[in-house]
C-alpha cells in the first residue's frame, strides 16, 4: 500500500476516525512496514486507540497513548512520546486526531515539524449520516474549523458514511455523490471509501479504493 | 438513502430537545454528558436560540428557572455531581410549579466518583434530591432512539403538568452510537396563562414564587400539588414487558441494564427457563400495578441495577413483599455482563421461590 510517512485522521466528532486509524495501521504493518500509531484525542475519554492495545501489540505496532486514556482520569494530557513521531522519521506513523476543531487543537503543536518534513497525508473522515455533516455545506464548515484549529490543511478525503450496524450497501452507494461533491468543492481526492468488512465483498469492484474495516471493540 | 442518522445518545437528546421547541439551553461541561452542551453550542446559534455555558451548574439551573418563568421550553443537562449542584434549583422549580427538562447522564459516585456509567442516582431523581415535598417525572431511556423520543415526551409532560421532567440516562447511553429517526411527529403546545410575559397594562401581574408567608396557604399548595402527582401516577406510567406471559421469574431493569438483561433472558429461555422482564420506562411514576400483578404469577423477582440496590426498594413496595426480590448489581462504573445476569437467573430459578 502506497502511504506517506505520516498519515493523519481528523474529522467530525464520531465520524469513525479511531476505528479507521487502527485498521489503517494494521494494513500498513501487513505490508511489512515499521508502524507507530499515536492517540492525540484529548476530547473523548471513552473510545480510544488504547482499546485496541492487544491487537496492535500482537501485530508489532508501537502504540503511543496517554496513560490516562480509557481510565477514570478525565485529563486532556498527551504523552511526550508523541514527539518521537516527528523526531524520528524511520517509522510510518498513523495519528488519530480528536474530533472537530476542539480535538484538532492538540495537533497544532506538531504541525510545524510535520509540514517541514512534508511527507504526510491528512485525511478528512466524512460521514453523511452524522447529523451535523449531512450535506456538503456543513461538512465544509467542519473542515474549515479543523484546519484553522490545527494550522494544517487536509490533503484527501475518506468517505466513511455509515449508520452503524444497520448500514446497507445502498446506504454506502447513496453516499458516493455526497463524497464526490465534497471532493469537487475542496479539490481534494477521495483516497478511501471505508466499509464494514461484512459489506466489503458486496461492494468490491463497485466502489473505487474500497477498504474493509474491522470494528474495534470498547474494552471495559 | 436511509432517513436515519447515526448519533450518540447525548446528541440525540440535544437534537430532540430542539425539535421539541426548546430554544434555550443552559449548561456546564461534565463528562459523560458534555456532548449535549457541545451539540447545543453548534446548533442553537443557527436556529436563533440561546446556548449559554454558565459559570457553574448552580447558575445554569437558575437560568432555567428564569426562562421557565416566561413559559418557554428550556433544558439543562449534567452528570451526577453536577445534578447534585442543581438540586436546590430543581426544588425551587417544583415550589414554583415551573416546567423544565433536566437531563442526568449518570456516572459513578458518590463524590466525584468516576466517569464510567452508573445508575446510582435513582434515589436522587425519584425521591427528591432537593428539599421539600415534591416529585420529578423521571424517564429512563434504553436506546439512542429513546434518548430522542423520551426527551420529546419529557417536554410534553413537563408542560402538561407544569413540573420538572428528568431524563435519567447513564454514561453508556450518552456515549453509544446508534441509528436514530428524528421524525418526532407533531409537538403539542400548552397554554401557560401564569407565564411572566409582561402585562402590557392589560392584565394583573403574574407572580412566580415559592415563598408562602402563611403556613395554611403553603399547606394547601402542597396538598394541591400532590393531587396533581396522583393524576400522573394514574395516567402517565410507562413500561415495557418482555416475555412475561408465562414467566416464573421476573427481571426488573431500566436503561442500559435492561439491554444486558434481555441478552441473559434470551439465553435462559433457550435453556427452557421461564423468565421475563418488566422494564420501567417511567421511574416516577413507578409501574406499581404491573409489578403487583406479576407478583401473583411469578415466584421471584431479580432487580438488575448499577447501584447498591435502589430501585429494588420500589419493587418490594410495589409487590408488598409478596415474593422474594433478589439483587444482581455492579457498581463503580462496572456494567453487569449477560453471563452474570444469566447465572443469577438460573440460581433464582432453582432456589428462588422460598425466603
């Protein structure tokens, strides 16, 4: 799989960033690359990259995560290890950014280094079935807010339109024109369309750049 | 294209409130309900409504009193420690007979407790929390869809009876994402001749007040209020029965634990155990009658709760202690597993009929 050295997943709150980031990291690793994944979410204390710690470590992926993630300590702290992503460019890095502009502020402190190295892809994860990104206009609004918050520009789009377990192949197909319009309005390519692994075989060959997702489970 | 959207429980509450005509929201952030405030902050300016992050929960509830006095629909939300802070204001709303919706997305307690889900504010919501003789209507959603539909219901009941309606959810219900239909149907409106809207020199002043200088008058007011509560107990009880027709063991659970219990009941049924569930949707008014009727047919009850045993007292009262009631609980932010509930069902089914 072609990938820049650093891949960032940002987008609207609840659009599926963490799930996609973990799946993406596992896929990079399968290609034999050294992979590190960093949880930069300081907004949501519940659904975190750390929930997938076991699977990631078994795959040999280094996880950078606040020791307070998924604990009772609701503290917006980032571990110092995050700097190893920009200080050491031998690993492929996947960065899971918190939702909305509020979540993206934390990325700002690494933005200069990432832009200086200039070997990154910043994905905007979109889901037209989320109530505050139902149409192109509201999606563009969220994108602009995130870009302003982290001082970085998106480089591509990931269409993750779904309504959870009830998602049908038709729901995915119905989202394609929305994603296309977001792409046209921003001039950014749709790099991936992500679907639950159950829908992958049905939609393979019908939708370009399709990527299957294994739903990551919340651990107690 | 699906008409449904994918929402967090907290977002569903916020959007449903707006659809129900609530254009005024006052809040203060606390995990795990912050998404209600965050959603309101995004949406309210777009519809010409008011979102205000107050300097504290105490301020927020007093702002709610202000808007409620004018007859407009108004809501505040918080999680357990924050709701304790609102308790004084809730008592004043009750004393002034003002309609408002208060949301509690519960977390572990007492004190700061923890941010994981809990149901340990059952007593606080259904028995008072603030001072004085009063009741809140308390609704307990068990899905993201119900987070939306019961919020609409909460506004309706609050206006209908001029009192506080609470949504008693928990951290899991607030955080989980499920498909939701936001088609809430027609919103009923109620006349509010008591509202403070300005006399325009055309009528006598309206006064919203909870202070009575004469004890005789305060007594009458309390008796009147309890007549209203009696009518609510007769007319507004909501519950769900699950596989109760031939049930010998009756599980009682609300909110998230009712979902866990359903899985356990299905498993037990597959093994031939006659078990069913009564899920209270209104925690006050409590579904006393259906439970009393079940006590004539079942040999034992099991309360599944995420607290040290709170609703169980209402179940024992409702069935007049006719049959034994057992507790299956986890606390501190832990959620009972279907396996734990199943083990309890099997144990009670084998040994349960006797005291």
